[in-house]
C-alpha cells in the first residue's frame, strides 16, 4: 500500500496595516502654487539612507501623532511613491487604519524644507521645487496636491471569496490524489 504524506499548515491572515500611494506627483501644481520637479528628493532620500533614518509618518503634520513607519520611499516615473505600515498596537494607528479602510481619508502631504538653490520661480509666480529636504509624510484629509493620494490599503483577513476558492482548490487536490480506477 502506498501512502502519500501531506502536511497542511494554515496561518490566519494578519492585517499588517500596510498601504501605499503617492505623496507627490511630478509637475502637478499644488494649493500653495508649487510644482515639484522629478529628482527633487534624490539628495534628501540618499541622506536619510546614509544616516539610517526615514521621514516620519504623521497624522496631519502633527509631530506628536506618529502613526507608523515608511518601508519604502522612492522616486518613480509618476512621483514620490511611498509604502508604509501603520502601528496597529497604538490608538493613533488603529484610528488612522479605520479611517483609511472606510474611505474617510486618503490624502498624503509632505513636510519639508527647501535647501538654498532648491527652487526657481516659474510663470505666474509658480514656485518650482528642484531640491527638497523631506522631514515627514502625513496622512491628511485635505492634501494641497490633489493627486497626492493613498492608492492601496491592505485589507483585513481573507474575503469570503478567497476562502471559498481555497476550499475548492483543496477538494480538487484531494480528487487528483485519489487513485484512478
């Protein structure tokens, strides 16, 4: 008699509070009459990396309300892409997570300084930002740049559909393992 030993391990899904989006969109004028140009964060992000630091994740630019940690901050073709995790063990993180999941907020905004030589004036007095020292990125209700938004929020657990798909896959696997007559 042949035996096939199968081991199945199921780990309950965790809700990591992970989300991602764009804190800045290149070339988009914000409510402060500013346009951030591609490459503006390169020097600052490199300095953070050398120092082993990251911009803070805050709620509405409030320094006492640190919500989580940014895992990834990078310049891509669209803008300043960010991916982070809320700290769900603290009230501020849980509240922010609930607001994000409900769709009550989805804006992002940056707190920064412009180093000497990091800006020019464009037509109509637009402030063209070519170098930015970034200190923090906040989750906000009203971002000054309309395109600065959270685009993806990791959901809690598995949906009913994915659980049903798992059960169906297990049944099909069981049938395929049965000897053919």
